[in-house]
C-alpha cells in the first residue's frame, strides 16, 4: 500500500516535485513539477514514460535540473 495523501503532499513540498513510480499504472513512471506565480501554484510541468526507460533516479535528476533552471530564469 502507498503513502497517505497527506504524507505524499509533505514529501512533494519538501522535494519540490512529485513522482509516481508505477503507482497509478503498471510500467508507467510520472514526474510533476508545480509552477508557481507569486507563491501560488498556477500550472504543472509533467512527463511520463515507460518505467523500463524512465527510471526513478533519472526522473529525480531531471526534476532537480528543471527546478534549478526554472529558478535561474526567474532569479533577479
């Protein structure tokens, strides 16, 4: 059984992104990154793919890179 929704939301807030590794569908891994405007989530950036090709460690690396690049775009 997976984590409770509250536990998952705490993890997403801590990491800055959400991963779903075969939780909603077998052989499918997904990544979502919340996009914020003035502190409010207004959109999400996401990707998904076959679990065999899109490993959790690769998704985490992509998420961290995307967050770093997004931060650099809006940094003043």
